[in-house]
C-alpha cells in the first residue's frame, strides 16, 4: 500500500446531515458530516473508525491531511451549539 485514501468517521455525531457509515476494517458504526460525505464521494475514500484510521496512519507513517474549511466550520458549529449533554466525539 503506497497511498492511503481514507477518511475517519466520528463514533457519533449530532451534526445536521450526518449519515451513518461502517468502518471498512472492523465494521464499527461511524458517522460522517456532510463535508466528509462529499470528500468521500469526490475522492472515493475508504471510511474507517478512529482506531483503525490511527493504526493505519502509524503503520504507514503518512501524515493526516488538514481539515477542509467546511469540516472546521461544521466542527466549530457543533462544538459551540447550545445543546448541553450532546458530545460530537
Ligand atoms: Zn475500525
């Protein structure tokens, strides 16, 4: 394996428009926000859970890509939403 085309899903998410996916390594349930779904279909990315994604990244030694502005916006919106008791990660 030379190039890793993966995107890591959140274990759970309350970001509007999030959709459930399955980790392609271990079968865990993960969620992708709309920006993640778009990246996935544009680049044909494999969806992995955080654990499998980190394991793969440490094996390959390749750095993670930066978050896109859309992803950062969603994360900030979610993190600052006035909904106590709901944890995006
Ligand atoms: Zn996994």
